C-alpha cells in the first residue's frame, strides 16, 4: 500500500476546505478531494457532513465503503478523518479526486482487466465517445508495444494508460507527437523522482540508468492525409518488482519503486500523467513544437554519443547516436563520419 504523509494535529478552522466544483456529482470523489487537499491534517466529520449535506452517520458509512475498496482512511477522536494510504488497484473516485486536484478533467474509464488499453480506446472512439478521454486498467492480457510486440502487463501497481483524441488535422502536424510526449513525460518523471537518470531511448522507450522504465505507443487512423482519430498509450512500471517479470525482461526492467525504495501513489501519478498528455496534445496541434523538441532533446537522449547498432529491415548500420532532426529521425554518425537519418528501426546499444 502507498502511504500518504503522517497525520498532524491542527485546528479545524485553520484547514482550508476545498469547495465543491460545479458538476462534481460523485460524493466519494469530493470527500476524498477534501482529504487530499487537507493532507497531512485531519478533516472533522462535522465539516465533511456539512459540505456533503449528509449526516455524520452518512459520512461514516461512505468512508467505510471506501475502506472496503482498499483505501486506508484513519479516524481520530476530536480531529476527524485523514487519507493515510491507497492500494495498488485503481479506484475511480480517488483518481477523479486527484484529477480535480490537478485542475484537469476528462472522462476516465477504469477496468480491472482488458486486452489492451489502446484497443479499448479504439473501441470507444468507434462508439463516438466524446474526446478526449482516458482508459486505465489494472492489467492487460494483450498489451501492445512497438512493431506488434507484446507489452508484459502484470496486475497491480503499474500504470497502463491510453488516451483517445479526434484531431482532424493533417498528419504532418503531429509527426513528432510521440517524441514530444516522451520529452515532457521524461521531464516530469525526473522532477517527480528527483533524478536526472531518466532518459528516452528513441523513439518510444523511457529508461532509467540503462533499464526500461516505460514504453509509449501512438496509433492513428488516417483519412485522406488527415488524422481522424489518435490513440496515445503508455505502460509505466511503478510499484511492480522486476522479479515478477519473465527472466528475459527482469534484468532489463526497472520500476519507480526501485528508484527510491518506496511505493508510489499511482492515482496521483496517473492524474498528473493525464494532465501532461492533454497539455502536450493541445500544444502539438495548436503550435509549432519543433524548436522546443530539438532544444530539449539532448538533455534526455539515452543514445547520445553511444555506440549503437540499428536494424532497418534487412540492413544493419553501426554508428554513434547523434540526436534527432526536425522530422524526428534518429541521426546516426557512421564510421566514415557521414550522418544517416533513421526513420524507423530496432536499436541495440553496444557495450
């Protein structure tokens, strides 16, 4: 279970209570948002009852239900309630509370198990669900990676997240969408984990100290050179230990918990990731992000200056990573000094 800050004593009058937002229909989500906003202090049962317009018994009953869903909510006489911990299983009310706390909202669909969150987004897009929206799952049976590969998705503790959009713009406008998302997610994770060792392995993997931390996958439906629908997915290793992965993956994988030796609150992290993805999408379709991408890439480039081998179909090229160009191609400096642009291919870092 991921913990929240230890409870502190404070007079109720000095704890600012967050107001209920217009259209915030889920009482449990608002209750949790009040507890999150007041953390690490307690919120009295009478204040909760007043804000939710229900009895103290009604508040206790709702908190009891949240506890049964796996949330740890502590009660203290004369102080009230506080959120003390959360499970590694997703809870919609808690996620929506964190979404509101981060001032970014879109419809969110949570599943215990799906074939693939990207596939579920595709189905919802086909059903004309209003965009943007997000899909999360505790487990994927057929998680998808780049080039049709399987993304191993054990249950509990990781984030499997996909968002759906309908851009209706020319495909060239979002040619660097995955790289742009990678840059910004990488920057966020560096700040969130207080480390500069998190980097991007072109084109869609996020690494920590040479081991894979996350993978991204962008899929689009194109009609007459216009993007009709767009799906962005990310699988992020959060609290799952590498030992739970198959042997061929365990030695090359790492989770956020491995970095700082403590469990991460997945609801807070998921809400912040959704906010970043929504903001990056808006920036990508409304402005030219090429200069910002090229300027920011060197700081997060996992391949920069490293000897790498690139497999492009039946051809193999050996050289050193030399950044990217404006079109998002990998620049490979060959032995003869010539720069080769790589549009797609498999990368192996040579020791």
